[in-house]
């Protein structure tokens, strides 16, 4: 696993251990916390136009960055808890998506992979 990812996961585990929070960090609870943080991230974009969502002011962008960090941290905690090498799995998923969505077939379309004529 990537050394930077390992270090971040170690820091998150140490943070939880110091507070005796590991007992709360079951896969179920971590996945729920991840969903909550994703919702908090989406809240920053709710009711914005496409253009507005791409042009956040500095303060709003920092708020979004912190919510995104929360999503990332819960993802890392869940991956560690489930003994999933998240970098290796992401690389594998990219390979799968490359097969599901060949550029010459799907370019410019947002259909799901099973909706294309092959």
C-alpha cells in the first residue's frame, strides 16, 4: 500500500486510540459516518448552478475541502478496518471501468455501462 496512505491511516487510528473511539469504528458505523460526511459535502453545492458550483469563493472552497477531507478520512478508516488495500483496489476499479467504458464507444455520453450497444 502507498506509504502516504499508510501514514494517514496510522494517524487516524492513533487519534481514535487516544480517545478510546476504536470500539465505535465498526464497518457499519464507519460506512454510516462516511455517508453523513458525503451529505455534508453535498450540502455546500445544494441549490447552486453548475457555474456557481465551479466558482466557489475562498471561504466556501475551504469548507468544501474540509468536508472532502472528512469523506477521505472515513474512507481510509473503513479500508483499514476491512483490511482493504484502497490504492490497489482503486487501480483495479480503474481497469474495470476502462473495460466497461471504452472511450471509442462512450465518449461524450453519461449512460451506464450496460446501456451501450456493443
